[in-house]
């Protein structure tokens, strides 16, 4: 955390107690719309047979739900929200604020925790159903096109890096070293088709100098010096991935 300088501790001197309340996401979004509009609702605190009862009633003007699918205009947010009170649990919790000047101030210590829950109602059930429908919609879907798309990427006969490589090869009159990552891509692509290759075949595939190719192969491959596949290269176990899990010569 960056150094913000001194912290304003006036809140501790005033012994200010604050409530830490968890609210539903839709309720916090509705409150955000009310910036500068005044009242967002009413908080009611009373006692019933010596037990505290707390509830919040959302302002009628803030019950309109926006941005949850095409049916959001048909759904309104619940107004009544009873609190479930919880103990602080022996923890020391504090609330800090930060102003536009990056000045941090202690607002007070948490003396009560609570959870603000919507009362079960027809509006709440419609809202939950709409939220579930939106979450269950696939992020991607297939669509049949009536005509060819001409504004996106088009395949080319030969890519620019291939053309540059061919030009460099002709100028030098011998095999030119390609970028290591490009050579690795060619090698991994080849080993996806077959497990074992001799160096001559790999030179023909990659068009790279033998010494340079062997340097790269030592990083990712194993050279067999005996057995059925003597004098051939194969990938190290951590790099192996063959088509249909076939291992052919």
C-alpha cells in the first residue's frame, strides 16, 4: 500500500460506532443511481419484546431495474429488506474513508454487523428468475450467414515473415536462421504427427542449419542412441502430445 501520510483519527476520539452491513448487489446498484437525488429509502429500528428489529424500505422511485436483459422493464426491485443482525465476534473492525486529496480518515469502529436481505415477494422472485436466465445464456453462439463476410481477416497465399525468410535465404545463398519460437512451432507441429524423426527429416521440415537445429532440439528433445529407434529424435515427456495419442515411426 502506498504511503498516504498521516491518518485522521478524529473518529476514535469521538468514539463513533458504525454498522457493517452486507447488501444485495442490485440494491447497491439502485443506490448508485440515486446520487444527488436525495432520499434513497428509510431505515426503521425498533424493539420487539426486548429484541432489536431493523428493516430498510427502498424509495419507490428506485425500484425500476435496468440492464438485466430485455425483460428488465417488467421487473421491479423489492422495497422491503429486513436485517439479520450478527455479532462482531470479538474482532476489531474499523471503517476508513479516502477523500479526493488522498487523505485517509478513520470514521469509526464497527459495533454491529448485519445482512440486509430482501423480503420474499413476487417482485423478488421475478428478479431472481430474470437474473438466472441472464446467467444461463451462452456467451458464444453459432449463426448462419447469408453472405460472405468481406470485412474480416482474409487468408493469404504467403505470409510476410515467410517472404522475408525466402528473401534472406536467397541473399545469403544458404539456410538462414529463423526466429527460435518459429522453429519451435514447426518442430512441435511435426512431432504432433510422428513421434520419431532423424535429423535429416527435421532439417527438411524446418529449413534450418543443422547446428542451430540441434541446439534447439537439445532443449525440447531426446536423442536415441540405441534401440529400435536408434539415431532418431523424440520430444521430452513434458512436451509430448500426439494426434489421437498415436506414436508412429
